[in-house]
C-alpha cells in the first residue's frame, strides 16, 4: 500500500499511512486482548466459544473507544489534520474487523482447521489490496480510499464467516443454538482476568515496536517517517516466517505439556530457536546485498542513506521473533504472568530513551535504540523460560 501511495499521491501521504498502521498496531492488542494463544491452547475447554465471542465483542468496543480518544488527543495536541485523522481512523477500523475475525480463527485452529482462518485473512486482505489502488487512482484521496476499504473489509469478513462457519463448527457451537444462551458476565470476567497478563504483554510489545515511529512523528517530518517505515518494513519478516512455521505446532505442544512430555517439548523449543537464527542469517545476507536497491525500487524513493538502519533493524527483528516465540511457549506453560515484568521494563526504557535517541541521532538513533531494547527483552524472556523449564519459581 505504501508503494502505491508513494507513486500516486506522494511521500507525505505515505508517511501518514505509516503512522496510521503504527497506531492501528497499537490499538489491535486492545481488541484482541491477548486471547488468541490462550484460546487455541485451551485443550481442556475451560471456556465456551460463546464466552470467547462475547468477550471479544466487548474488547473490540473498548478498542473503538480508545481509537476515538487517541484521535481527539491527536487533533488537539499533535496538530493532526482532518485527512490524517480519517486515515488513522480507517486503518484502525480495518484492524477492528481483524480483531473480530481473530476469535473465529482461534476456534478454527482448535478444530484443527488453521488453514480456514488463514484463508479468511488472505481473502480479506487480497480484496483490500486489489481495491485500494483502483479507488486511490479514481479518488486521489487516501482518506476516502481507506474509508471504502474499511467497509469492504467488514463485508468480506461477514461473507466468509457465513460460508466457512457452518462447514467447520460443531453442532453444539452453532450460532443459532448459542443465540439463546445468556451472557455469563462472571465467565467473561474470569477469562479477562486469565488473559490480562497476555493483553499487557501484547499491548506493550506493539508499543515498543512502534515507539520509534511515535518519536519520529513527534520530532521529524512525514517524509522521514515514510522512509523509516520503508526500511523498517522487513523487521517483521523474520517473525512472520517464524510464525508460519510454529503456529501449526501450538496445539500439539499444548498436548505435550499437558501430558508431561517435557523432553519432546524442549526439543521443539530448541529446534525453533535454531530456525529463527537461520532465518535471520538468510534475511540479513539478502538485505546486505540487495535490500536497499530493492526497497528503493519498490517504494520509488532513494533509500541509499538508510542501509545501516536496515541492517540494525533486521538484527532487532531476530531478537523480536525469538522473544515472541518464547512468549507463546510460556503461555502454553500457563506462565504468562512471569512475562509482564520484562515487558514493563522494556516499555519504560523505550519511553525514556527512544525520543532522546531520535532527537539526537535521527533515524539511526531510532534503529540502534530499538535493537538494544529487543535484545534486552529477548534475553530476559530466555532467562524466564530456562528457569521455568527447570521447575524453579520466579
């Protein structure tokens, strides 16, 4: 989308889009509330699908309220224009649809139909990406285009849900039968309490990941924001590839842990960490040789001066992928409370250090500071995981 915007409406609009996705990524954990991995690994079915869905509706409403509150603050204190407000709002609402979709993916994965949730995600975003350039070319307005994409996203989700759900769900989970159920607020409260540490972790993780962009938004221009966003895009590649590999193994890992198969459990962890290292090596080699020329071509922008930032951010992405996987493993072990303190430490350090790094050293300061923070988080997570696997208490 940034590639298209840069060519059609300019670098400033691309900067607005980058910031919109940064805000959307921060609001998305409020909508999801850390429930997904807990839901998928709920092998004892402590909570019903109805409870998961009602909980998700409540958290998405809170997400929408939070978005409106942030935009009110941004308009009054940060000087956001009406166009920028519209762009950020539309992207956040696309993510709100994704948060609703996520609870259905979780149910499909429990039923060993992970591909169905992945298919919903793929079809919905493919529809958005095909529609986006046509609408932008006609309207020449990023705000109007994204508002139409927001509506399209909701329509595609509802259609795919109508088609896929009856084919996969068990009879006792049918919406038609659940509709007569009374909302059990005590069960919703128990679920929210159980996943509260996971919400804190996911929210702080996205805050840390996007803190460089918030600092650039405060101290630098939309054009520089766009360039940083272009070279920061590959940061999530290693984590994304890693996610493809380990997501199908979450349910088997939960079963192994539940059945006390600790040796097999440890071997899976060690193998996945080695895979992350290999992915990082391949991605960093490719980025060193071809990264800047390819990104410059894709985004129609000269990024020659950003090679050091790209390499540092890719190294940070390896630490980010490793810490994300360790977080999932500790969630399976139901040790999620132990993960909150490392994230709190990292978030505080990010809040204090990143604005100063950006103010003093620009994008290089943002990339370097972010890499150090991700390395620190990874090592703290690793220490927690080793101690938990040895059976010690923290």
